[in-house]
């Protein structure tokens, strides 16, 4: 399902999807695309506060625009930072380097 969402909503072709066991309210995955991008994907539950999620990702992009070292949030095909697909909300960001 993750690969389908990333292809349909982001135009990305997935090579590998790995679960990331962290977080309590989202399903998290690490993704490697066919062109070598390393991404972090969050899938939100149906009852998630999507306004809160959108505000958080908007703030992340605001900080990145101010040249703070935060990962890029990928907009979907409709230029949304949080997309709706397969009955869930999704967000895709560049994988942050381990520190």
C-alpha cells in the first residue's frame, strides 16, 4: 500500500519499505526509491487531527526556508504537505541523518 500511495500521490517509485517502530499515533516507514532517495513516511490514523499535522509540516517547511537544518517535506501532486490516500492521511519527508 505504501508504494502505491507514493507512486499515485507523489510520483515516486519505491524499491524498499521498512517499518520504523517509533511513535504512538502514526505508522512510520523508511523508504528507498528507485532513484536512491531515502524518505520517512508517516501514515496517520483516521481520527488524527489533520489541521494539527498540516500546521506541523507547514512549520517544518517554514524553518527549512529559514535555512534551519530540517528535512524537506515532500508535497503531493496537488502541492499538499499532507495527502489523503487509501483512507488515511500521509506525509513524506527526507530521511534525517542519524545523529
